[in-house]
C-alpha cells in the first residue's frame, strides 16, 4: 500500500512538471523572480554605453555571475568590481529588472543605488540593459544617453 501510494505520488509530481513545462512556464526562483535557467556564469561578449560600442579592453575577460539573489561582476583578474541584488518581473517580454546596489564604482559611500532595466535570455545568451544614474529606464535593447548594455554568453554552455 505504501509503495503504491508513493508510486502514484511520484507519477503525479512528474505529470505536473510535464504540464507546467508544456505550457511554456519557466520555473522561477522565489527570492528574485528569476527563471532558474538564468542562474549561471557568463562571459561578456559585447557592450554598449550611451549609443556607443564599449571598447574591447573594457569588457575583455569580464565575467558575470547571476545567482538566485545577486548579480556579481568580476574583472579579468577575477576580483569583484560590482555586486547587487535584483528582482525580475517576467510578466512582460522582455523581462523587467530592478537591481539594487550599495557600493558601485561611482558610489563608494555605501548609499543604496537602484537601476531599472530589461533582461532577456535566448539560448545561452543573455542581454542586460539598464539606466545609469540620471538616465531613463530603457524600453528596448539599444542604448540611449546614460544607459549601459551587455551581451553575455553562458560560460558552461558555450564551450
């Protein structure tokens, strides 16, 4: 009896998981609202600031780690240069992202800084665009004045 109940419970769980994935729903992390397949390590492959391409030497070797509750940027020496918590709203496409940081290269006082933007994932590529202080929240993946965008490839899937 216990074995039958356990087997039925497992079967029901598997069927529910199949139904959820067949409807195109993505499993989300409870803390940030991020789809779980967004979590990982990425290498920045290109960038744009205020409508201009970022120089290769500024992005070369820079990696981004997206965890369940934080985004951390590491320079080519693997030193943490930027970290923030984040929340993602997946109710629209592209997704909206709000990043909150206490310490940034521009703000060493420890005051909280909030950046609004967009994030999208397609295959092993993630695009992230956000407003710099004083900039308008982006509405597309093309930078305007005081906006910054990065295109990143998943380090583990792109090899």
